[in-house]
C-alpha cells in the first residue's frame, strides 16, 4: 500500500464516510504470563456510542500515513497459508466475519502464544467493510463496478496500573491518598496490523501492513512470530546502512555538496513514485546511476556493488527512509540545522588556511538568541 491508498482507508474510517461500516469488535486481555483472561466479540450496532468512539480512536491510529516507517507492508511467505499458519489464521477470521467463535479463539491464542511481550496487554480487532467506488469511461460512478473491501484491523494496547497519588474527597472535603490497583488499557497501540492490504484499490490477501508506534524500534516478534513474515530493516537501520555504504564508497571525497546532491536525487526518486503502489527503492544499481550522474569517479562507482552486498545483501532500501528533511552540520560545540529550501546557501571553503563553513545571508538582519542583529 502506498500513502494515497492508506489515506483513503483512513479518511473513510468513520460512519460519516457513508461507505464504511465497522460491524464487529473482538476484544481480549492477555496477562503477563500469556494467559488469555477474556475474549469477547461485540456488535458495533448495539454498542454505546461513547465506547464505540474510543475503539475508533484507538484503531484509527494504526492506519498511519507514515508508510514505510511506522506502517510497513510485508509479504507472507508461501507456507504461511498452510493450515494453522499465520496467514491461514487471519484469513479464516476475515472470512468468518467474526461469527465463528473458533476462528476468534484461534486468532487470540495465536497472538498470546507467539507475541513476545512480558507485560499485560489488550487486543482490539475490528471487522470492517469499505465500499470502493469506481468511475466508468464517462467519469461517472457505476454501482456495478463497486467492490467491497473487507478487512480486519488490530491494535495491541499495553495495560499498566494507575499511579498512586492524591485526590480530593468531596465527602470529607479533604485531599487524601489514593491507592490504585486497576490496570488501565492505553488508547494508543504499541503495535497493530491491517489485513488484507488495499493495493491498487483492491484486496490483496497475500500481504499485511504492520504498524509500530516507534518506527525506529518495531517488534520483530510481532512481525515474525505473530504475522509469520520476514523482518526487514527499520527506517533508522536503512538510513544507517545507506550512510555506511556511501561513506565506504566515496570515502574522503565526501563533502557538503555531494551529500546534498545525493539527498536531492533520492528525493526525486520518491517524488516520481509517490502515486505508485510499490515502494520506491534504492538498490546498488540505482545508487550507481545516482553517483555516476553527479560525477563521482568510475573507480568509486565500481565499488558500490560489493560494498552494498556486504552491508545489505540482497535487500533493497526504502527511498523515503533515506531522504533527510533537513541538513544538520555538526562540529565540536557547533550544530547548524538547515532546511532543504536553504541548503544552497551553505558552502565549505578554506580561507587563509582554515576550513570554514560559509552561510550566504540575503537579508542583512539576522537574529541571535532572539535578538535582531544587522550585519555590516
């Protein structure tokens, strides 16, 4: 799924959409010893509106538009569809529309038994339907071309005890100490997933979208043990790997302009593919092309393939994870943050034998610690 497709599902994740229905919600609680303490399925039609809104708020956060970082697509391996394997468990839950108690129980038990999480947590899973409208050649909606995208959306929310503290007792008109022992379930999921994916505005049961609240620290256990997929590098890992490749290939020729130009070239790749379903990637071939285009010597470019293979193997890097939104220039005791639109105003040079960072100033008035200063 690309950002546009995720945005469509997220935008229509509401009763106000007119094309969306959340039919049922499965809730379960798993204690710190992996015991399923409760497992219930409730109809959204009979649920109190206040309760329904809380579920919607929690689940909608899983539909993160930060695709490729917080929300990453994974492909199921071929064996995942075998009986009792992760894809099979998800597919049976989906097809049952949460009406089969055994499918619901198998789903929750699978998470409880395989998710490596030592603290108590709640599992909230919704069965939803979204009517996908399509236009004909005359740019009119045709009901015959509508498709129902049916999906399950899961949020895994940690449960923590309330903190002890003070409270006002209206009966005693006094501030007293309160001792809290209740486990409160967070409305913010640490992990979650969407199955099946919404690809090319249609259903794809062979892929799943995994959500992590901390994009830099995804749960490998959720990805590999629960979903049965092969973990790929996190966004931070991809960026670190790319920096390592660039440093080893270009070496001492690395300078401000080269780093900035490579960043701009990768951003062009992202922009050119922003409406594509498949993620834009950087591999050794694409990197060779970029470095050749910006004038890196051939002997350096020839080093890309072996260095890339050593660092990443056969894995490709998500282009959007490599783009730096701003440039940070650091030296001992000095850090300069530069927005992309101002990156061309920075230069490096050697003046009177000293290495200098030069900043072009168009406006003679600048601010230092919030105070205006005019440069002569």
